[in-house]
């Protein structure tokens, strides 16, 4: 071609290479093929649009399922899909084998896949032919070199063991492609199968066996040397004991190669063929090269999976699971996103702590640093804060004790002195009042019902661990219906070159413009800083993260709130009764029982009503018998429909805490708390400033019957 001449059209180039084009729109259910692609699938050589059923009828059914699976994986992984397809005639015979590379995309509006790909024929020898037994021509050698380059690229890009196995299953070796593959591993003194391809569905797995078994893969692992079996007769002669395992699959040749990484044989790879293969030096060279690349890919994937497992384990152990929260009229959403450093967990954390008073606490904090030491201190500090809060201390006392705790750890190892910022919020679900104590942490934000966003300045003290005698004043804030509280670590604010002021402005814009529910709002905040990502994965964007992120959202239900509830969904009223039973008035226990029955007059389970009355009698009696103080009863029914809850709380002025005992058969006491533990869905003892309160809860069971 002379300089300046126009390039040929793409269609002409592809046609000259005997490569066809096809386009598949799953929403329309149509597949459009050009003339070359039409010829390759057995149709007249002209462009035509076909239905999915018409195309599927011309393909091997297993390969059709492989196309759909590969497309979904390619969309998830953002890569090209590559599939091998067998073209069938009307008598269920394979007339040719083609290979397609395609770029899939997912249309979220139409909820459909759109695919465009190429199609070209793959030359494979027929069973029984002496494929590859002669001299290797230049064309064949070049095709094998191209195959090895392509295989190396695909295996290098695989990020998990399953992805490596998928790549290995789709390898089409020029001239002698196997139709059965298996990857073996070693667990202790046993040979196991990591993955396989080409065995019929439902076949038993025959590959788990002791390493000293007379089986080719076991011998390969023991010796580190490959085993080539060119015929069934050779297989049966060399391995008569295990020949029945291979006989039923109908293969004609087998190659077992060691998977070696860093000088260690980590397993074996089986390539099985339905046609005889002589395993010439050139073929053995190709198989050996593939086995080496496969071993390296499996080793990298295993290391990455171990690191991910460590990360996931640390995250699961150090962060709470925010499942359905039993918080009347409120909902909580949280996210944790690690930094892009080596260890994907750092010093940031959040927690949601139920308190003895029936309230709950939100805690968020950030230990100095992004290393294993920071992660370890974070775990210890989170446990300490939960313990102090569960004892019933007020927010200022919780942070004071936590600061003293962290300072003590730092004194034990001055070279590793660390501090931590923290924000502690005690929430009263009934009134919506927030009591906030802050230790060097960013202030919270409030999103009002009309989407106006305000920063709420709060009084605060030094970060935890600096001064063991530091004070942490408490700020009281109301959270009105329809409002959402945001608390976060500075990673959400200052990432991307932002300072505290500009970072708040960025978050303010996200909060003001968001229209979805609370979970979607949590994702939007993270994506607004780092792009598409979430707390479920670390993903490729991890390398761009500058700091850990922890974020908590608390929404009080009402019109305009971020949890989906609107004003026309009014909260059910709280049904409540209070009663004092004095030491000199034990007869009022009967009055208390009657009032509790009246409180539960429409409860769906009569057995639960009897249980609640029985437990109330036991708790009140224990106060009168084992203390010299009066008892204050507070009983509340909350919720609506079949999701209601009865909470009974009895308070006295005695500081001695009750304990569950195991009384003997003739004992006259000690069974009260045992009955509470057996019959109540939840119970506990909450220490007070003076005295204590014992509470229990029962949750209404689903109504039965047709009425």
C-alpha cells in the first residue's frame, strides 16, 4: 500500500481474515451476524438478524451456557470475554469449532446486556488423526507462540483461583486442544482436586486420595516429573489400579504435569484428550510452558486470596454487623472503607452499642496510623469503650475511662505512643435527644427534614491517650423527626486534596442533593470521595485512597428523612404503665400483675402474657425479699401490628447485683432469674447511680388463625 492511500474498511479487513462480526442485544432478544459470521454458524453467507432461540439451536447447549456465564463475569471484572463454541448440525454433530472474543456492556436502564464480538474458526484435529505427530510447520509454530503469549496474558490478569481455572478451561491449544482438564492440590498427605473441566455433570469426584496412591497425578506431585500417556493401553499398563477411574471418561491420551512455584511442587495439572496425541517434543514444550504459567498464576491468586481472607477476618472481628436494629423510630447505616495500603484495615472504626437504660450509643473513632499497630489498638479501644458504655456510664465518663486506658497502653511501650480521636453519642430513641462527648474528632452534621445541612459545633476535649485526667464535656442536641445525623472520620472529609472546610462543603452538597434512602446515602457519600466502591470490596480504586473511612448515619423517622419513612406513616403510640411497690405493700404485686394483663389485653399470644405476668411476679418478689428498698415498675409496649415488644423494667435502690443460680430440687428460692433467662427473649441488669434496674423483653409472635 502506498503512503497516503486510505486504509481498507474494517469489514473488508475482517472478511479477508475470515473473521465475522456479531451483535447481541438481550433486551430485544436479537442476534445480528454479518456474512462471514453467518457462514461460520451454518447459514447462507449474508447479514441476517436472528432470534436467540434460532442462534441457540445451532450451538452446543453447554457452550451457550458458557457464553452467558462468561459475559456476566466479564461485565463484573471489566474485561473481554473469550469463549469457544461448537457449531452443531441438525443431527447433533459438531461441524466446526469457532472462537469469539467480545466486549459486553450492561445497560442499567433496560437491565440488559449489549455485546459485540468477533467470530473465527479454530482448526482442531479429528479423533484418531496423528495430530502434531509430524514436523511442526512455520505456521503452526507461529500459532503456538501466539497462543502462549495470549495464554500468559490471560493467566497474568487472573486475580482469583476460580478466575485462573476459568482461563485454563478456555485455553485452545493449536493442533491438540484437550477437552478435559483438572488442577490438583495437596492437603497434608492427600491429593485433592482444586478444579476441573470437561467431566459430565453429576460425576463423582475420584481425585481425592493419599499421595502414595499409584495414580499419575500423585506420582507427579511426589517426583516433580511429568507423566505422558499416549494411549489407553499405556495408561492401563503403567497404572492398573487407578485405570478404572480414567476409563469411564473415554479419553485417549493424558498429560500430567507438575505445578511448580518457587522451587516447590504445589500440585499437578491434567490435560486429557479424546483423540490420540503422540506428545512430541514441541507439544511437551507447550504443555510444560502452560503448566509453569498456571502454577505462577495459582500461586499469585492464592497469596491474594489469603490477604483478602485476613482483611475480611479483621474487618469482621473489629467492626459490627449493622443488621436490623431494634431501635423504635430510628435506623442506622454504616460504612468502613480501608486505605490503599498493604493491610486493608487500619485505625478507623465505628460501633453501635445497646445501653442498659434502653438507649443506645454511636461511637466512631480513628487511632493514629495506618499499620498493624493501629489496627490492634483500634480493636482494644473499641472493646474498652463498649465495656465502659455497657456498665451504664455517661458519655463524659466513658471517654475519660477510655483515655486513661489508652494512655496506660502507651506508657507500657513509649516507643509506640499513639492517640485516638473519638466521638461518642448517646441516643434516647423516644425523645430523639443526643448527648455527645467529643475527643479531638470532627463535629457531627445534621441533615434537616427539608435537606438543609448544618454543622453542629460540640464541646470537646483532647484526643484519647494524651492526658489521662482530661475532661470531656457533654453537649445535648435534639434530633427531630425527619432529620439525619452524620458522624465520620476525617478520611471522608479531607481526601482528594481537601481541607476540613472544603471537605465539609463537598459532603454538604452530597447530603443536600441526595434523594434515596439511607443505605443509598451511605454509598453516595463514599462514592463521592472515591468513585464507585463500597464496604463490601476493596477493588481497584484502593490504590487511590489516602486514608481509611468510617461513617455512621442515624435517621429519626419522619417526612424527608433518609430512611424512607414519611409523615403519613405515623409511629405507633407507646403504651406504658408505672407503679411503685413498697416494702410494706406486698399486696400491690397482684395490682401490678393485673395492670400488666390489661396492658397486654390484645397481645396475640396468651402464653406470652402468662409468661410476662409470671416473670413480673418473680422480679418484684425478689426485690421485696432480698432488699430493704421499694420497687419501681415501668412497663412499655412499643411497635405496631405483629412487630410489638413488651419491656418490663423494675428498679430498686440496692447496689447488689443479682446472679443466676442453679438451685437444688428442695431449694425454696433462687429460681427467679433462671425463669427470666428461660422465658424472656432478652433481659439484663443495668447499674444506676444509686441502685440498679432489672429488665426483660418479650417480642410478639405472629398471629395465627383465620380471624
